[in-house]
C-alpha cells in the first residue's frame, strides 16, 4: 500500500467536506475510487452511489456494488459522519440517535460488508474519528460517545482481522464544515473552544495512513492534536481541568446565555 496508483478505494461520506477532498486526492494519485453517500452523484469524476449505510442490508448491497465496480477492494475509508448538540444530562433526542447510527453503526455495517474483499487483497480500513473520542466536550455527548465507540470498534476489529487487514484510526480536531451548523444554530458554537485546522491536514493524515509501510494504529492530524490526545490519555484529570476552565470562561463571558440546551450547566456554574 506504499503507493496509491491502481489501488481500489471506497470512500463513505464522499459528497461531504472531507469526502470530496479525498476523492480528488486519491484519483489524482492514480487510485480508482468509488464513493458512497446518501444521494447518488459525482465528486471530481468519482461515481457516488446513494445509500443509507445505517441499514445493514442496504450497506451490504452498496459495498457489493462498489467492489464489483472496482474489481476488488484495497482500501476502505469510513469517513461518513454527522454532528450536533446533545447534552449528556438529557435523554438522547432523535438527532442524537442519528449521530450514533451514522458515526458508529454505518461504519460497522460498511466495514463488515467489505471484510471479505479487504482480506482477499490484504487491504486496509481507515476510520475517521475525532479528537473528541479521547477529549470529550460538554453539550456534544452523542458525537463524542459515537466517536469513542468507533475507536473501540476499530480496536476490536484489529484483534480479529489484523493478521490480514490493516486497521487505522485518524483523529481530526476541528475543521470548518457544515457538520458544525446544527451546534451553531443551537447557540453552542465551538468557536473559541477548539482551534480550527486546515482540511488539507486531515487529508494528508489519511493518505499517510493509507501509504505507510506498515499499518498505523492511531494518527493525529496536527502536532497540537497529538499533544492533546496524549494529555487526555495519560493525564485525564489535567485534560478535564483544561475543559472546565474553558467552560467557566465561556459562561462568564455570556457565550451560552442564549443556548437553552446549556441552561442547566450555566445554572450550576453560576449558582
């Protein structure tokens, strides 16, 4: 997998911010690419098949079709994902359940369907997780939970298929994209909480994971991301203190006064 030329690649969420960039980058490197997304279409000349991957039968059929189009499969990139507000103190809403379904179950369905083809080619699967998988933030529980669960799934999968298939998890921080729109509309923008990184850095990390001489396990997309992940894993109390400090500052500045979903947290911090 040290070269992308001629490689057969399947990308989920192919019509999204990362998906389109991945389609362009991989095709430019000579790979043969097919995409999956909710609606059919094209991205930089890449055929995208429409499919709701949260349904097991539908996902299996879509993967089978893509593998037939490509004549096999060398690399699966589980990129599809959705975000949005979801305070942990409230029961999961329909939107929160959708995040769990899309961010975890869809990737599980797609990967399970692709295992035979990936085993035959000694290929790789890459999961696009999030820094929030190891450094959770308040008011976004569904996203953090789904991404942490995705990492747990990848770890279990690696133990089962790692003799024949490389399994890598990539951890982006925060990239400007429509995935943040729902949180912003709820008055829960992450501006000032997380530092934006360029989408190109995420794509570079995925390409590096796809072409490394040996499969990589966990890949941060920035130097800061590596530091934050190390702190979260080895010094969780320190990481929690960092997040709590940011929360206090935002509440003191009135940033969350107009956000109904944050009312409970604001009340407890100002009592």
